[in-house]
C-alpha cells in the first residue's frame, strides 16, 4: 500500500519515516514539505544511505493519484487547509495536528488561535483514540490523531471515568513533556541553555489539549466538569508523564480499580497496566508505542493517583497514527509497531 507523508521535516514526520521504513505493508511513495526539493537526509543526516528520497512540493491531486493513504504531519492551521483540498479525492487520511479534533469550531478558534477548518471537513474525521474508538477507526476514511498530552491523559482516565466512579469535578492533570513536543523550530523556551538542568511550567490552564480532553471525557460521562490541567517542560528530548489525581467515590477499593483497568485493557497490545506498587517511568516506554499506567489509592484522602507515561513522538503522535492507519486499512494494529522500548 502506497503512502505519502506531508510535513516530513518536523519531529512527528521524521518519526513516521522511521516507522514506515520497516513497515511490511506501507510503502513510502512520496514525502512532502515546503522546504524545497532536497534529499531528506540533508535535513536529517542520520538518514544518509538509508532514505535518499527527495522532498516534493505539496500537490494534493498528484498525491491522491499516486498514493492510497496520506499522513498530514503539518502544523495546526495548515493541516485543516490541506485536508479540505484532499476532500474531493478518494484517499485515506490521518492528520497528526489538532485541526480536526474539536467538533466545536468556536472552541478551536479560542484555543488554537486559528480559523477553524470547515465544519464538513472536521465532521469527516473520526477521533482516533485507538483503544477506545477501534470500531469507528476501522470504518473511517479520515482519522484525527489525538494530541500527545491528550493520549496519555485519556488512556489513564478512561476506565475510571467511564465507570463513573469519581467525583466529576475532581480531575487534576499534572503533565510533563520532553522538549520535542514543542516541535523542531528553535525557540528561547526550548534551547539548551534554557532547559538544561531546568524544569518549567507553561500554558498554565491554557493548553490547547484541554478542550480535546474534556470533549472525550464528556462522551464517557456527561457529568464531568472542567478539568485542571498544567503542563511542564522536562530537560529531556522525548517522553510524557501525566500524573493524574481524582477523588473516587466512597467505598471504592484499589482492587476494584485494578480489576476495571485490567479488564478494559486486557486485549490492548500497547497499554500496560503495572502491578500494584509499581509505577512507570518515561524511559521505560521511550521509542515504543506503549502507554504504561500505574495506580495508587490513598485510603486516607480517598484520592486516586494515576501515572500514565508515553513517548510523545510515538504513542503521542506517529506511532498512534500508524496504529490507526493499520486498523483503517484492515491490518493488525500492531503491524510495524512492535518496537521494544529503548533503554537506557
């Protein structure tokens, strides 16, 4: 099956190339960028003598003619425009940006500070939180890939929220990400001298993944109230840890909670619920498509702590995008994704 990748020079795009290089079914037909027609290895020298493909201009009609599936790894504000151009062609599409995630266009404009894509374009895409929306993904033509923070947070919260075992106003998410989550464009925030031996909070209760998380939480439980969500930058390249706090209903035990999580995720290849007393670290999922979850119930306060870790470029972006593409094209969802985490 022939695939095209648009936005190849960003971290999400280059991670897609890493996965697709060894994918047994998906063949990289073309790669595209606004950088100009240069070999990809000149942007990423580690690809020298591995991938000599040349970056091509973005021509949706030509791409649709030559490929069966396209990944949009372009920034928010750009992907929606490109998606609209692909709408007239019979091609499967997976968008890694936030442009097709929010069904409420006013919310998109408020949080992303861009004009929203046309409503009919947004409605064409299925929200691809794979473990929770597998049937919808299987029947989809277009997928809106979840955000990195959203993936870690929602996979961590899903079972307990779905079962309505928490105070719906109690959700607090304390999330930390490596600097690759901010993209490849150099900024003062992410430069080495600023982040080395440092730890920063940013976009305090203003992160654009907030409405995305709330949108899905409300689908599981219509009583959920606005969440408290803080984001931080870690002095590491990749990885996310979301430490989530919720107040459980009186009488709920940790063994009951574990049973709910284990039953829900028992058939999900990429979600690993750690045994009681064991909590995941970012490095333990690095380079893989795993989401690892640890649970602790404080009997003194009745508060459940959920620790959810992912690699932001894999399960939080390119890995989940390929997982969704596998499902929507009838493949086993683990195809090309059975990477053991890199350690140390």
